[in-house]
């Protein structure tokens, strides 16, 4: 998607403070962190939201969760971190490229919103 900011970050067209990447997934620091550790995890493939994911994306979505698990360990916030996915504008999704917020480094309250 030529107008997607996350696609541009994944392609290296927009700089980011990258934390970790592999062939399918990229993680980078959020520009407006909401916790001491706040990393965005995005697939290289453009998928607008979880609602737009297809059954063909099942393996990729599973890989993303395990990528996040490993990243939390690397960042030394495991155990005790939060993964957030906002699905749709009414839920707070502002960039329509599926992404997951990895938050940690402090106690998390509940309810979150």
C-alpha cells in the first residue's frame, strides 16, 4: 500500500528505531510510548486489520504472537507484559495496517480502557 505509513517503515522509506525483524515481521519503538517499553509489531504483509485477515494469514498471525513472546524475553519484560491490538476506528485503530502494541516495564492496570 503506497500510502500506508507502516508499509513505508517496513520498506525502510521512513526511519524507525527498529528493535527486531525477520522475513515476515518488524518491530520498532512507538513514537509516543505509553509504558517504559512500548514496541509496535507489524507484519511485512499489508493486512488492514484483524477483521480483514484471511484464513491464509493464520500461520502469519501465529508467528507474530511467538515473535512477540521472544521479543518480550529479549527486552527482559517477560513475564508480565501486555499485547494490544485495536481493531477498527471505534476501538482506537489509527493506522490501518494490522499491528500489535507490546507494552511492559511497569505494572499494568485493569480495565485498560
